[in-house]
């Protein structure tokens, strides 16, 4: 947390007599929540994209259509796998954006 006001908030919590647990719950976690959720959101979207590679080890999924489309030079087959995979990644991203709006306090967004 490199914001100039974050250290001031921590000092204010200490000055108000908050215990370490109270300071963590009411000051530290709300300040860190946007960064934590950004990491989780990125990991989820990357996992959706990486799941298409599973076709190369025989696991199937959208990656199977992509691999077949590449092997046969069939653009329709390739897009039949790539577009749903991209839509799923965008859906995960949108879901985490909605979650972030509900969980992160407005002044910290």
C-alpha cells in the first residue's frame, strides 16, 4: 500500500486504540481488498484461457475444437472453440467486477 493516506489511516487506528485484530479487520483488509480481488480476478481469467490447452493432453473442452480447427485449417471450427472460451473469460471478468463493486467500499474503488 503505497498511497500516502494509507499509513495515516493505520496511525489513526492505532491512535484510536484499536487492537491489532480490529485494525486488520477495519483498516488493513479494506485497504488491501481491491488488490486481492484484482489478483483473484486475473487468476480466474487466466485459468479459463489456460483450460483450452487441456485439449493437447486429451482433456477435451473448447480447446479440442481449437486444436482441430488449427489442424484442419478450418476457421469456423477454430472460432467455435475460441469464441465461447473468450466469452467465458469475459463472463468471469464481469462477475468479479460485480463482486468487487459489492465488496469493496466505494471510496476505495
